[in-house]
C-alpha cells in the first residue's frame, strides 16, 4: 500500500484492471457523522466529461466496508472500496509490454516489477485517484467543522490562461464547468483547446490552482513537516504532476524584497497581509492570508499520434500508436484530486496538533 499522513493516515491500494481500487483512512474520531452524499459529489467532480475526458466512465460508488455504521464513524479504520466495472481487457495494453509508451510509467515499471500488470497502467493509473478523492472528501468534512475550506480550479489549459485573480467563491464555482474554468467563456476556450488536441490525436496539459481558507496564523509544521513541504509532496504524488508553486511561485525571483514581502496591517482588530506573494505560508506556517498554490499537469502521455519507442523483445527501435480510452487532458479531472490530497494533508497536520 502507498501511505500519506502520520496521524490521519491514508493508505491506497489497487490497480486499473483489478477488481477494485480503495483506501484505508485511520485516525478519524468515533461518532463523526459522514455526509455520504458529499462524498459522492466529490467523486462526480473527478468523473470524465464526454468530449474532453476518457470514455472509460465508472459509476465510482464508494462502498464503506468497515468503520462506518449508519453513516457514523465507529473509531476503527475506515475501509473504502470502489469497484472497477468498466474494464476493457482486449489485449491492447499488452502491446505496451513490448513497446512501452513514452511519458508513461511502462518502461521503468516493466523493468522494476516482475509480473507487472500493465493493463490500464496498473497501479500507475489515474484510476487510483478515485479512492484519494473519496478519502479527501471525508477529510474535508472533518476540516469544515473548523471552518477550513479548500477549492481548486483550472488556471490554464495549454495556452488558454485565466489572467484574473480568483476568489474562493469563484474557485468553488468552477465545479459548474467541465473544464473547471471559472466562467463560461474560459470554459468554452479551454474545452475547445482540449478538443483540438484530441482531434489531432494529441493531448494537452494544464495548471490547477488551489485555495485554502480558514487556517489560523501559525498552522503548519517546520522543516520537513512544514505545510508547504507536505502539501507539495502530496500534490507531486498525483500522476502527471510536474510542478508545484506557492503564491507568486518562480516569478517571485524577478521581484525585489520590497515588492515581494507581504506587509502586515491591522484590519478590524485582525492582522492581515497587504498582498499574498508568499501564498499564505511563511516558515512552513500559515500567515493568515489564504493559502494559494498551483500544480502543473503535463499533457496526457497516451496519444494516438505515432511515437518513437523501443521493442523490448527484439531490442530494436519501434513505432507506437496508442489505441484505447484516454483523457486528452488531465488537469480538469486532477482539480478534484488536488483538493483531496490538500484536505488529507491539512487534516493530518490538524490531527498532529499543528
Ligand atoms: C485523473 C487522472 C487521469 C489520468 N488519465 C490518464 C490517461 O487517460 N492516459 C494516460 O496515459 N495517463 C493518464 N494519467 C496520467 C498517468 O497516470 C501518469 O502520467 C503516469 O502514471 C506516469 O506518471 P507521471 O506522469 O507522474 O510520471 C492520468 C492521471 C490522472 C491524475
């Protein structure tokens, strides 16, 4: 199993073409009433949309096998499974065992794990993000009790970028749009960009931005347990994530300290920052401003266009054309996954008393 967190501990298991994917969440207090409809709503936000997502659409019903009785936690580990029902096992994936897909995990996984089940990408499949979203939805409900809220949206898809600063409400509103853009016009442009890539037998990347509200000043750890370090590690674990930046991110290097420092002011008896270049975190701890970070998702590796690869059986150069069902862009679906790992990290840090 693959584990995240120390006190609120999440363990992930499964593979694309196995009977199910699932997770175990340890450390939830007994007597917590879980809103199962809210979990189902989070699962729906991860579901692919026709035209801009894979044709592999799953029911994604979360089964709480143990740890929950009449929607109330009993204090034992919460075991969640999601059955893999829409599995196509027509041998297409076996091609990749001989000719691994560039950009995907095939080559290192085949060489590293004897007997690797390459169908659907095995344990490297985006399918494993389903239980992450389920567990994240549970963690988000724990955080809501402390008025801590998380929302993500698509800041860009390919060259289509949203230039405006976005409020928490706008980020939340992105759930109304298939591309996870913040408004109708951007949604149309982002969807067009994804459809154009797919029509070319290609794929495109995108940037997901995530906002966290309600963290008290000082929330977080230090050094290797710092809030930004743990968030970045968890977000980087999402398949296809290639970069994470907080606040102004890499662009902060172009500023002077006099511009980049977020000056403090008193406002209605509260300490506030005048700007948010740090993304709400200094010294690994919340500084009272909303936490803002962005995650870059690469173009989907599986593309219909011919690509150069090698044939592992003949040790010769080869050409590969990927067939099968794939997302032409990962970012819109990844927004729900970014929200989920963020909730798991924050809830774990909260459980550790940070
Ligand atoms: C929600 C989600 C859906 C994904 N769908 C696909 C897909 O349809 N086809 C594909 O080749 N990769 C897909 N990926 C990405 C691969 O899983 C990922 O690129 C691969 O495991 C290699 O890992 P890396 O990109 O982090 O190096 C998806 C990722 C996520 C998060």
